[in-house]
């Protein structure tokens, strides 16, 4: 923890102190490199598919190299070293407050951290600006923390902001003078990004730039020159040619890149300083700069993109869909009942701000209407659309969303899934799964034929739902085989434990917009959730076995802790009596089955058929008699259950922060209840004094950074006096313990979670034939599991065949005489 003060100083560090703090910094870096979680994956390609390469800059600015304390070198920066070691830093001399600092909401530190006061009158305008140029780190109720990173600045440039404009506005918002390191960081990070664009206009591909030096560099390159259509051209000046006044479907007014700066200009309108006005003027002048462009052959576009990446000038892709006359314009629009919310309109304004469609990622909380954003984008582009999902259930839900919000009927929304059997799947809008596209192995003849048709088609918009769940190699394979002019990724948690989330910036596009969870909750767009961690003490018998067994058995023991089972049953009865709809999550399949049997409620996990899944979800949503269902990790993403308002988590995937946020999203749909502060409840059941407590604290970190607070409940009032709960006596608890100890550890894990991957015979995460390694023994392989070897004295009498085979069947009298005459078998 770093403590920043204004008056307290620190003494000089001696040599030993400097060495100690350098050592601390190195240890922190090593711990981060050793971090192991569910997102760590191998990046090597198996050579089966077309892969999209990453630029050198993507490898140079990995997010794991931009955290505080990571830049400590052997020379040693004492201030940073002290911060890494938890010492007090003295910024009293460096921070020179402005005279009107009370009216400015932002603090900017030299290491790139930005702090925003949410109680400022201009918080809304400042937030819109900061979320466009920096990465959110923590956003509690009163103070937000952001960090300037090369990725965030690349995204800012992609939506039309320039380095000098960013510096001017940030200086205007800051309570102090900007540290000199900040302008240097901004200029250095935006030096090459955003300088060149690849524009599809009137069905011809152009490389455009406002910088004449960049133009000279590109046309002098041999690869780019070979791809040019007119290699003898000498005049590259062209008119801008961008149509203004694009109105997003469902919106009332045209969108523009200058909207954010204009709002800040109005909010910070003061007589003595006009930096923001000059910044806005510079943006206008930038738009009026001479534009240089040259046309490249469509077949050479991929080679040009790769070469520009190697040169350090990544091409930002823009699709001038209004002037595309080759790809047909489809008849699709939003229904009158579809009203997009202000934050949804802001996110789409980032995508269509300059009259074209930009590729990128929009981050909205679960339940905030990501599907409506995707449908609205498709209705705005009005070209063929391919939507990729994570599972077959989400395919059906996306088809429903298209028919609900758009004028396109459901039968006009094609579906391409394993076993769908729909020969007329190739409609104007097609929904399928990642595994159906990325699988590179053998397929059925009819399926391969349908896939070839899908790959050969030219798509106007590619929607990627839950973009964070797919490994980077699958991303590159999908993007390599699908021909799409614009790519829009949608997610609630742009987070991965393996630090590879930044690759999405170059594989799909920069982050266009990210909404604040608590702001949407205050506005009534999300449910008000009470998060609680329920402590469940281990019984003496369970804890004794927990201390002596391996990790696999330990997971079973703290998931099936009798006190946790009783607490879960007590909460289910309490909330069902209130008329609530409850979801119980368990990653442990053995525990999932036992809880379902105990509560007599249906459950859904990997092997559950799609028909049964849809039937259970339909009954849960529309049948008042069914108040509780149980889900494994198949329900973490892409399952829409707006009626649910209570979630109980009994087992989870180690310390996954993303899974915690995704599960909370299942109950975030707004549910007004008069006279109540909270209308949704999230319970995390934790067995005390076990490793589950460590995992729980790690899992909650992302939600805490979003402003949520977890209330610790050490004891549920009224549970001890409820005699109807199971496992209330020691005998029942010992019987449960025996069942847990006898359970196979392999039963606790789920092999796959995607029906398409199952039917294709591949692992969705790594695209390899399904196989798993489990701990076993030779006795299990031989069929003698549970038996014991015993030596005994051999009889001198030769054994009969029945004795050797272990047969004790009483034979019919007709065969007894023959059996007596049979010659004994020598052994």
C-alpha cells in the first residue's frame, strides 16, 4: 500500500535501505510472473488455422509491465521503491496546488495514476474524458483511480483525440500543474498510433493519413508499393470525403467525436483560461489538415496491414458502410419500443463518431444491455452481420434479442450450431459459436459445406459476444477465416489473469467505451445488490480429514461442509418464502448433484442437453412453483435470467475475479421493490479456516474495485433453531463424510462447457481432442478398485472351472451328471 502525504517527509535512505526496496520490487515482479489462474494458456499455434499476427508494440507494452513498482531497475528510483515497500512518499514539494483547485476534480501523479473526485460538479464530463484516455483501476463511491497506459492512449487516438488535446484538457482538470513525465508519456505513446487508417470506401480500400512524413515512409516501403493500385501516382492529396450527421439507430441526434471535448469546454468555461478552447480548435484544424491517401489492392490488404504493424504504424480500420454498394443493404431497423439508454448511446457514438464504423470493444456491466448495443450497431450498419457466442444456449438468446428489438423476424436470423440441421441458415444475420468457426479438425460433409459458405461470404459487421473468454489463438483463427469489415466486441469484464487481455486491442480494436457500475446502479439501470460473505465453520470430523488429504479431496470437503449445506438450505427457504428467484452456483459437480438432490431442485451442467437446459430455464422464468435452480460454470456467461434476484455461490473456480463478476451479473437486472434499499442479494458461502477464504478475498477484488462492499456474516440468525434442516446431528454428518471420502475426484470437475465443442469432439479452450489427466491407480485400470489382495494356503485338490471362475450358481439337474464327469482343470 502506498500512502501519499503533503507535509510529512521521509529520511534519507542508506545503501542497505535502497537494496532492500529494490529486492522488494523484484520479488513483486516475480510473484506476478508466477501468478497461475484459469486464463494462463499456451500461445503457440498448431499450424491448423490462419492466425492474425500481433504488432511489436503489443509485445512491448504488455499490461503486466505497467503496474506501479514494475519499473524499478538496479539504479533504483527511491520514491517508487519506497512506494513498493509500503513506505510513506512525500509529494509536498512536487504538488503545487492551483488557486482554484477546489473546482478541479483530478489529481495526476508522475507515475501515470489519476485520481478523480466523484463529488465534483463536473464529475460526469471528467469521467467521460478519463475513461476515454485511461484504464480504470478502482472506482469506489468517492474517489476513482485510473492509470495512463499505452493501450488506453491508443484507444483515445482511435476515437479522434490528439496528444495536445489530451494534455490540455488533463491540465485543465488537474488540481496541480501536470508532472513533466505525463506529457512525455502521452506524446510518446501516441507518436505512431492513429497516424494511418485503412478505410473501405465505395468498395475500394484506401490507406489514409494526415501526416506527410508517414505517407513518405509507407510509399517508400517495397511491400506497400507492390500492393498499390496506381504505382506511378505522385499526387496523393484527396478530399476528406466523410459524410457528417450520422444518426445511430434509435437515437435522436447525430453523433460526433467532438462531443466529449465540447461538453468539457462548456463545463470548464472560465474567463481566465482557454486551454480547452484551443484544444477544441486544434481538433477542428486537424480535421481540416490535408488528407493523403492511396488505394491498395483488396487481395493485398492483409499484407499491407501486417507490414504497417512491423513498421510501427498500426492501421486503424474504418468502414464507410454508407458508400458500400457491393454488399447489399439489408432491411433492418430498431422497433419503436426499443429505446437506447444514454450510456448505450455514448458507447455507440464512439463507434460511429466520424461517420464511419470503427472496430473496437464496448465494456458494459452484466444486465446493462450489451445485446441491445449489438443489435443497434447492426441496425445502424444495415449490412450482413455474423454474431459469435460462447454456447448454443446463448445462440438462441441472441436470436431472440434480434427478433425482440429489431424489425427482422426470428426466422430471418440464421443459426449455425452443431446438430441444428438448418440448411437455410445463411440469412442476412447469422448467429453461431466460436467453436463452430475455429475448429480445424474433420467435420461432417454437410457441416463443412455450410461452414465453407459462411467463410466465403463478405460480412459487414462481426459481433463478438463475451470477447474475454476466448483464448488469443482462437481469436486469431476466427479473425483469419471470417471476412468482416467491422468488428465489435462486447463484454462486462475486460479482464484476464494471464495479462493477455491487451492483445484484443490489436486483434479486434481498442476499447471504445466502459461504463461505471455504480453510476448505472444509482440511475436505476442496475439492481441494488447486497453482497455478503457467509462464514461456515467446518465440523471437527470434516476439518480433521481436510488437514490430512490432498488438494482434490479438500475441495470436496469444504464444498460439502455440513454447516455450509445447512446455511444454503436455510437461505433458500428464507428467500423462497419471500417469493424470490434463486440461483445456486457450484463449480464442483459432485456438490452440485448433492445439493440438487437435497433441495429437490433441477440443475444444469455440461452434459445437460440443450433441450433440457431451455426447458429448465423457461420453467424457472415463468413457473412460480419453481423458485430455485442450480447451475455449474456453464451458467457463468451468456445466460439471460432477468427474473433471478438471489444468488448463492457454494463452490467456485479458485480465485477467478472474472467469474465472480460474471456471476453477480446474473442478478443485476433492475428489479424495483417498494420500500427496500436492496432488491438483489449475492451470497458467497465460505468454509472458514480453509483455502477457500484466501480464494474468496482474491475473487472479490474486481467487484470491490467497482465500488461494491462485501458484508461478512459470521452467523445466520435463526438457523440453529430450525430443526427441519438436514445434517443437524453428528450421525448424518458422518454419513455425509463417508460419501465425500468415497467420491471419485474426477466427478468433481467438469470436462467441457460448450455443447458445440462436445459434439465436435474438441476442447473449446485449446481446440484439441478432448482428453483429461486424472489421478488413478493400477487397480482402477484393472477393474479391481476397492478390492484387497490376500494370501492363503492352496488346497492340494485340483480346482474346477467353476471355482476358478468364481461361479457359485446351482446348476440344473440335467447338467450336474455331466459336470461330475468333467475332468478337473490343472492349474
